[in-house]
C-alpha cells in the first residue's frame, strides 16, 4: 500500500475510533507520544487517553475534508499528515472546524479547534 493510502486509512481508523470509543485509541499511541490540546502538553499513552476520554462530550462525529501527507524523512517510513474537517457535537447546531498536523513517528500530535 502506498504511503498516501496508508495515511488516509490511518486517519479514517483514528477518527472512527475517536467517534465511537476514545479509550480504544490507546493502541495508537506510545509512551513517548505527545498530544498538545489547547496549549496543554500531554505526554504518554495513559495521559493522552485520560485527556481524550475526559472531554466534555459523549458523542461526536468527525467529517474529514482533507488528508494531505508527505514523507517526513527520506531515511524513514514516517509521514507528515495534515487533516482538516468538521467536528459535530451531539446537540449542537453548528460543527466546529478542526485541523491536525501530525507526524506518524507517533511521538507528537497537535490538535487545533477553531
């Protein structure tokens, strides 16, 4: 499978899992993974999953608009992936815009919600 296809399949899996069972995202992080959420740096699988499962909404639906990716280092299979789309929260009339630049080295992730 080509790198772009792998990245797109990962994004689909990640957001589908986020929308249905955030605790199951643990297998997609490592102890050295970092999530930056609204300026807060969260390090490690357990801390990241604790943050994601503590978000103040139970149900949501991500609609992915774009998935752009490119190699991050010619010497490794890692990819830089940029995702943008809409996040619809249950009971809310308007969706939130989001964008996520991430590195498939799985050591960091940045989530920006507008």
